[in-house]
């Protein structure tokens, strides 16, 4: 399916129509539901924090347990903490884009 040429002679991207529809739907939804409450924003910030903190703490505790079990200092703690942070921020990014 070809898009209509615009006055400049270039093809208009198919994503432009989709973005315009999405903007109209968001505006109509905002008119229908109104401005979200302050408590909703606070709740979203809390959820976002836990989405980041939980995998970070799981990585840290798993690393500390492995280090204690094998006597390796911070050999496991540091990389598992970093992996937990990466997973937490990736999950938060996905959650924010779904909202």
C-alpha cells in the first residue's frame, strides 16, 4: 500500500497517521477521564521504585550468599548486583512505555 505524496514530493510515512490517531485517542481519553490524581502519580513512582529495587536486592543477596558459601570476597556480589540493576532498569523502562 503506497502512501499519498505530500506537497514536497516525498512519501508520507505510515507512522504519521498512526501517531495522529494515537494523539487523538489520548486527547479524547483525557477529556473523558480528566487529569490523573496526585495519588496516582505517587503510586506510579512507588511502583517504579520497587520495579528497580527488587531485582537489585535479589542480585545482591544472591551474590552475598554465593560469596559467603565459597569464601570469594565480592566475586559474585558485584556482578550479580550489576545484573540486578540492569534487569531493574530494563523492567522499569518497559513498564513506563506500557503506561
